[in-house]
């Protein structure tokens, strides 16, 4: 099976209210089970479901502040993910 990789990346300078609107749209999409990211040229649609892995990091260094939020999950593609039983003789 071919490995299909889609990637969307967007970066811009915004005020805190604009960022708050983006974060609200993302949380609303997660609640509805569909998050669409687009910038006019590129588009990616994601369907978060099941258990989601959440990672939050924050750093402060020399006046520079950063936090990141990462949400990830595995999509069940219908193939069996069962591991084979171990047999020791």
C-alpha cells in the first residue's frame, strides 16, 4: 500500500483575539468530529475520533515565550491491529 502523506502548514503574525478565534474553531471542529484547515491554496480535512493524544509544552527563555499544543490520533483503517500470540516451547 502506498504511503500517502498530506501536510498543511500556516504561519502568520496575529493579535490574541485572532488566535483565540482559531483555537475556538479547532475545538469546535474536534467536538463535531471534523476539522478543516485551509488557506486558499491548500486544504486538509481531519476527523478526530476515539482516544486523542494531547501534548502541551511551554517554555520561557530570554524574553521569548512559546507554548504548543499537539493533538494526535490513529485512524482505524479496518485492518486488524491484533498482535500475534507469543508461543514459547
